């Protein structure tokens, strides 16, 4: 039988905060809960719905419910005994990765000696993109996802040429990575070209 403290539901209002803060603060709050406790999280970040779903898969916490109410996402989470939330050091490294990727993207744009990527592979979660870049060992570079593809927080693999992008996409899919689609840059627009 649960104690009164374990059954108590907590509320975390993160409205107005943007990626990656909602998932970072959710993770930090869940660390402080006892097994079985519920946490209701409110967020207006457009990527939070996908982020909290993937975070639960990665940490082992239970996603009791997930719904939209107007412009808010309402997620109810249950602390699981086997759950492992990332450490604060993990989130510091996560933020430094974001800075690194933005700098990399800027350098690609301003360097006249670098071939500009024209195809971009998207992922179901940021963590899938970082795993894929390590797996590919230099065959494609990770950059922040262009807002024209998705305004939410995320990453893409930047690749030169359609066939090369398709080969990498299919290899990653075969190896079990959560690839989503390939987009081609056409002027200032991005068009989905595969699948």
C-alpha cells in the first residue's frame, strides 16, 4: 500500500519555456520523486510532446497520459523504481552539444571551401541523431534542424547529394536507428523527398 507522500501528485508548470528546458526540468523534478509518485507537467513548447514521450522511453518512467489542451501539452508521468534519469552533468553536455552544433552549422555556411549540404536526414528524437553521427564516424555531420523543416528542437544529418543521403538513411534504418525522412534544400525552402 502506498503512503500518502508516494500517492501525492506534483505539478510542474513549464509554460513559456522552450526546448530543451522543459525536458531538462522534468528530468530534474522526477529525480526527487519517490517510486509511484505522479508528476503532471504543463508545457507550451511545440516539441515537448515528442520530447517527453522519447524521454520516458529512454529513462523507464511511465507516461500515464499525454494530451493537448489548447496550446498546452499536459503530460502525466509516474516515477518507476527501475527508472534512471540523466544526471545534471548529462544536461550540461547536452547544452554544450547544442552550442557545438550551432557553431558547426555557422562554419559550414561561411566557409567558401566547404561543399554545402543539400539533403538533411531527420530523426524521431535528438538522441537518435547523436547516436547516428557516432555510428557513421564522419560520413555525415550533425547540425541543428532548420526551422523550415521543424521549428522544434532537434538535429539533422547534413549530406551532399540525394543518393548518398538515401544510402545513409537506409543503412541507419536497417541498423535500427529512428530515422524519419530526407529533406532537400531548394533555395530557402526544404522539401521532403524520401520516403
